[in-house]
C-alpha cells in the first residue's frame, strides 16, 4: 500500500506542476483574472495534498494500521473533488461546480485528521 500511495502522490505532484505551468503560460491570456485565480488555487491545493499523499505513504510504513491508509485515500478523493471542481469551473465558467469544492475540502480535513490518528496510535 505504501508504494501505491507514494506513486499516487508523485503522479498528483506531476499533474499539479503541469497544471500550474498550463495556468501560468496558456490560460493567462484566455481567462479572466478571477477564473485564473480559481485554477491556480486548484493547482496549489493539489500540490499540497500530493505532498500529503507522500506523507501518508511514509506513515503506512512507520505506523501500521488503517489510519494512514485512510488519510491517503481521503487526500486522493479530496484532490479529485476540490481541485477537479476548481479546474472544471475555471475552464468552463460553470459556477455551480463550485458547490462540489467543499466536499473535497472536507476530505482534505478528514485526511489530515487520519494522519493525526495514525501518529497517535
């Protein structure tokens, strides 16, 4: 499980860097500033939680048990919901997609909580 979570974290980091570069170089002239900021927020939080996935992979090896694994999956789900909804909203202009974003944020928070539990148990 540690290798899978680590590979997912590295892949997510790679995508986050690509998304950030895409936003900075390809979208700057195509999106209004408020939607560009939405896209950049998605890329930033994807990178933060790619690092969280790497931490969860490490924690799986350090503190066996379910909590670190749960953290990794919550970071992945959070990235899909949070960053994915922001990317889609910025690129499409469809504002109701922003209603999905808080569910991703809740998954991020739950993931960090699971890492706390992994460290304490």
